[in-house]
């Protein structure tokens, strides 16, 4: 879901991945109004922009999926390439430091 900000005339003026002051209205990524806004305001293909906006949620899903597979002993953490292990460890440490109140579960459901 994306959070949209509107001007006084009701036109979309910005898109956000999370609620922001003035941007608490939710719309699905493939909403026609969002596609029109991106088509008018972004130089690249709006579909490319939508993919980019959805990347954060997908990353979180993949992190949770990897954790689940490890917890269920379907894969071993050490089976992952060393570079992947390091990236996962770094993101896990960072997520632990910012705390659960900053989790993006609402953004990906």
C-alpha cells in the first residue's frame, strides 16, 4: 500500500511508503489514480517506479521468509553465501536497534 498526500483540490501531490503528516490515505500500488500521477510526474515508466516503491516491502518479506526457513531447519544460515550472511546480520542488528515500533508489516499487508 502507498500513502498519498493531496492538495486542496483533491489532486495527488506526493506518494509515501508509510503514513506521513497529510499523507494518511492508503491506496494499492496498482491504483489507476497513482498510475496517472506517476505518468505525469515521473520521467521513467510508471511501472518501474511502482516496482521501486514496492521493493522495501518485498525486502522485509524476504528477510522474514529466510528467518522462518532457518527457524524450521529447512535451510542452515551457514549454507547461504558469506556475503548474504553478512548482509542479513547487519540488517538484523539495525532492525533490533530501531525497535519493533518501526516495523513495516502494515506497509506490506
